[in-house]
């Protein structure tokens, strides 16, 4: 925001308008997308995946995953993969 001389609140509203996501939800969406491919391609634990995708805890990763996909990462691994 400072680089383009606008307020962070205005930049945040532009970001949401353009992407349909708040900045933090957009970051979490990218993290969840990355975790889906890791779940498909590896046998890593949920904690390893959470850390690799930038989450601070396994529980936050699992709750965020469910928020975005409607199912837990464990169920995703079993049913989708």
C-alpha cells in the first residue's frame, strides 16, 4: 500500500473486490490447494503437511481445510485420493 501511495484499507478492499477473497482467506486458499496435492501424492502426516503449507498448528490446518472443502483432510485423503 505504501509503495502505491494508498491506504492499506483501500488496498484490502480492492483485493477483495478483484479476487472475491479477503487477503487472509486468499492465502489460506492457496495453502489448502497446496495441501490437497500433498495429500494426494504423499503419506505425510497431517502435522507435516500443516507445517509445509504454512500453518502454525495441525488443528488450525484441519479446521481451515474443512472450512474450504467441507471435509476433513483425512477424509479427503481417503475419499478423493
